[in-house]
C-alpha cells in the first residue's frame, strides 16, 4: 500500500508538520523508494508494460498539474487548509478501496493462471490521469487508489502482475509529482531525510512481516487507522470520530461472525 496513505497523515496529525510540507517531503522520499519494489517485479517479469505505458501517459503530466492546481487554491493558511481537506478526502477513498478490494479479488489466488488481458488505452489513461492528480495534490493514491481502479477495469489481471505494474508505473508518476513539489511545494530536505532513514529499514521489516501477518488482521487495522485519520483531517469532533470507529468495529465484527467459514484444505 502507498506509504503516503499512512506516512502523510502521521506527519500532519502526530508531528504537527504543515500539510503541504508533509505531502512534498513524502513524495520526494517516495521517489527514492519506488524504484526498489518496481525493480524487483520488473526482474521477475510480473509487469504489464502495455498497461504501464498508458498509465504513465496519463499520470505523469497530471501529477505535475496536481501540484500546480494546489498553488492556485490559495496561499499561506488557506493553502494548508486546502491540502489538509484534499488529504482527508483521499484517505476516505482509500478506505472505500480497502473495503471493496476483497470483493474484487474473491476466489482468486496470487498464482492463478489467466488469459492475457486486452489493454484498453483510453480507460487506462483516464486511470492514470485521475491517480496522478490525486497523488500530486495529496501524495496518496499511487499504491492504493490506482490498484483498485485497475482491478475494476481488468478483473482477470493476475495479482502479482497487478502489483508489479502499479509499482513500475508509480516510478515516473511519483518522479513527476516530486519535481512539481520540489519547484512549487514546500520540500524540506531534513524531513525527507528523516523519512528515508526510517523507511529503508521499515521496508525490510515490513516485507518480513507481510509473509506472516494475515490480511484479515492487517486490513481492518488499516481501515480503522485511515478512517480516523481522514475524519480528523476533515475537522471531525472527537465524539464523531469515536462513534465512527466504534460503528466500523461493530460492523466488521458482525460481518466476520456472519460470514461462512471457508475450508482450509486445497484440492
């Protein structure tokens, strides 16, 4: 999942970094980190270059445009407020995506053998444009929102290829957004360096944990954390925040108790 969905709200809400500085510095840090995962998938052959091409055609210019649009929304306190609201709305979209994604991938396995997909240039480019704009304005979307949109457009795309394609297309996308924030945003070298110092070992330990921690545990935790962050960024009261989290937890518990149990044996 895109680091911006977790990193940026943590910087804003816990460390009281100004929203634009958090977005700018996180995107520049992501520009350094994205090629690592993308390179691994590229060497493994789990990348659909046809999809990458059309995604990049849409996302690279729109990511830079997203930064430019931010500058036209105001200055000073107004600009920071607009970035904060945009970030909160983006996180709400990611929460919806986390809920929808299991429905889209139900019954599929990472190693499923499927027929080659037919690339849809116009629709794929539109996904790139939408994802690029959101990433440029909020640093959120390259590893969360765009995967959901690709799943909806290409439901038979292999899961490993989906992840690999998203990681590779995110490299030029984030680079474009990073250039925009470096020139027009509030990039801070010390903040970016601190993010990288923490994220480099974090990626290593996260990769180790991902093979052990079940999705049914990680996903609800992410949903609760991101929903709480989103509501807080949008100015929700602590009472509303608590009520939303409690309602989400109760709904999730009811869903788990009512869901039919699946057999753990394989054919």
